[in-house]
C-alpha cells in the first residue's frame, strides 16, 4: 500500500510541474504521430511498417534476455534499414513534404479563408451537372484542389479560369468536345483547367468494372489531398475518391452531403487557426 501511495504522490507532483507549453508540445507530437500512422495505413507500406515494429520489439526482447549475438545482428540490421526506409517510403515522404511546402498549407496559419457562399455555389453547380451527366451517361472527371497544389497537373491541360456553372461543366465533358477525355481542376471555387492528364493508381485489387477514368481519379487522390468526382460513361454512376479510397454509386443526396462534408469542413478548418492562436496567447498571458 505504501508503494502505491508513493506512486500516486509522485505522479501528482509531476503533473503539478507541467506548464501550458508542455501541454501544447504533447498535443503537437501526438497529432504528428497520429498523422504518420494514418499515412502509413493508407499506403502499401503498411505491412512493411508492421514488420519494422516487430523487428524493434525483437531488438528490445533480445536485449532484455541478454541474447548478445542476436541483439548485435538486429541492431546492425536496423542501422542499415534506416537508409532503406528513406528509399522505400520516398513517395510518402515526397507527398508529405510537398504538402507542407504548399502555399495553401502555409495559408492555414494565416487564417485566410474563402467565401462560404462561393463554396456552396460550386457544390450546387457540380451536383446539378453530375446529376444530369449521370442521366445521359456522360463521363466526367472533376478534381477539387484542396491543400496540395496541383500545378504540375494543371500544366498538362488547358487553362480556363472561369466561374463554375452546370452548363459549362456539361459542355466541357460533352463526348465530342476537345477536352472531354481529361480531368477538370477546380481551384478556389473556379474552373482552373480542363483536359488535364492524371497519374494512374498502382493498385491491382480494383474491380474490373473500373475503367481508366476511375483509376486516374484514385491515382490523384493517392498522391494529393484532392477530392475527386467521377461520373461513369458506361453506367452513369457517380463516385467520389479521396485519400486513395473510392465511394461508388452515390445518389444525389449522398453525393451532395459528401461534397459539403469534405469541402465546407475543410474551409471551416482554415478559419479556425487564427482564433486558436489568439486563445493560446491569452492562456499564456494569464499563466504569466
């Protein structure tokens, strides 16, 4: 009992020394770990990461059990493996660094946002156009750019820089139109470009019903945080791809709710950091 009492007393004494900046530090580190785990789970490197964790556990166990030779060999393998990990995780690291360096990501901390009414209008016009294209089985591939800038993708197509209207979207994807085969990029609630070429996904376990349009949509969602809308030319089904995952056969209501959830929530997040920073400053002043 005395030992348990001392444990709790020491714990309370330790907690009393924690400052506001320590709490912020812990929250940031926990968030980064959470994002890294989430990034690994969404990629083909998930099984490799699990294997790495098992190796580290074996290193710890061999040290605890004093298995000198095994522990030495495992430690050397881990040292060499660190270099291999940089090569293996190169696509994921490149995506993460590109996102951190993008102007949209940095703009989050400045508290700048877009007009919610513009987002609403973009969503409404997109839903209306996709519903009509679905009825006529007109294929479409629409990309909503978010934090990860798609400048390289835009350069492969034709720059438009126009307001979003249902009629314009349908005209662009009209089967005999010159830009109907490529992807359309929406940036800042405006049509930035059309006829763009997208990278295909490397996934091999996709349904055979999915054609090149769906594979391209999944591919760009794997390499960026873009929200991808796909209308099937064969079935007229509306699908949405995000973070490498595809949601198929969406009805109008589900499709509209999904767009609002992804795009409006994204916008609301952009508007919060400035207020959050001010609140943290206020807390620190009170603490002082």
